C-alpha cells in the first residue's frame, strides 16, 4: 500500500474519533491542526531512531568557505538531511571527528562520507512505521481537537508502545552489529 501525508493524517484523526481530511486546505480545524503538526511530528519520529528505510550515505561536497575556528574544512549537508548517524572518510563510514554548524559539517578530514537520516517520501514508509506515526499523530492531535487530557495521555502511552514495536521490527532488518575495539573483550582472548 502506498501512503500519503493526507492519508496518514486522516487515519490519525479517525483514530481519535474526528473527521478525516481530504486536503490540508479543507478549512476545518482537523485540517489546520494536521497541517501545522504533521511535518514536525514526522521529522521528529524519523530523527528519533536510525530507521533502515530512512538511512543514506553520501560523499559530501567541500565548501570553499573555511570554518572560523576549530576545524579546517566545511562540507554542505544534503537537502533531505535530518540527523547524522556517523561520518568517516574514504571507504569508511565512521571514525572522524566533526561538528554540525548551521547546515554544514565541520571537520579536519579532507573528504567526508556521511551516514545520515533523511526525510523519505511517505510512499516509501513501511507499514510498521506508518502505524507508529499514525499513533503518535493521534496522541498529538487529541488535545487540541478533543480537549481531553486523559485521552491524550492514554494515546501517548499507546503511541510509545507502537513506536517501540516498530523499532523492534526495524532492528531485525540487518546483520547484528559486533563489538569492535572493546578492551575487555580483547583482555579475555
């Protein structure tokens, strides 16, 4: 199934007993709240965990402007960037020291391979993430639309459970990571 921002918001609204929407310009309170809150909640949930479907790697373009202090080089972050997972150089995706300033990555490395969380299109969201996002949106939409704090608190707890389940499903989509450079493990050998 292909998901859309309107469909996701509409499902969240239905979950709290409100009317669904067909557009953010419907002229209803539901549409206004969904339009206002959706991008922030979506990006927040995407950024909160390294979801497999929202991870990317890129070699960053170096900027001509040099940082004012601390680092030698500045690199432009991708347009769809939400959060860094790691940064490395050459064929290694981690291991360099860096800082994010504005929309730039500052480092002393002459080239940067960035692993990061990006903002994918809703049509690529897997079902487990859509379910978590819908639950989170329902919890956030509840108070402004129903003015029920008790109901909003319950929906927030349910959303956290759904998000945790989605993380468990997502975590099973790759080879488990091994411990590297761990001195206690080396001492046992």
